[in-house]
C-alpha cells in the first residue's frame, strides 16, 4: 500500500495574512516515494541523520537554496522596479513643469 502525501500550500486567511502550513516533514515526505525508504519518527536531527536517505537531504537543501535565491531575486527586482518608477515620476514632474513654464512664457508674450 503506497502512502499518499499531498503537500500543503500557502494560503491567505480572512484577515489577509499569508499562512504557511508546511513543516519540515512535508519536505521529507515529498521525497519518500522517490527513494522508498521509511522515515523515522522522532526529533528532526535523529531521523534526518539515520533514516532519511542522503539524496533526499541533498535535494531538500538544494530546494531551500533555490527558494532563498528566488526570494533574493524577487527583492532585487522589486528594488529595481521601485527605482525605475521613482525616475519615471521625477522625469514626468520635470516635463510637466517645463510644459507649464513654456505655456506661461507663451501667454506672457501674447499679453506684452
């Protein structure tokens, strides 16, 4: 009988908070079927070192690194977009000020 494991996903609750229901077991169980090994029950450090296959631990570590890198990339992209938006707003304000100044010069010349 094969165990079925459906990983839980993040969701937004009624108050708008992001809830992450995943645990360390979710990462371990994800690779259970691939390596066909039983996971030990107990504290995390004991079962990781004895019962969990090394390949699964390497995959879990690689996945964590990948998640962290994606998070860093998203943060850098956010900063870049904010910087571009700030430059765009500054340029737009300057263009608007120049147009207003040109219009006032034109009106001033007509009345002179």
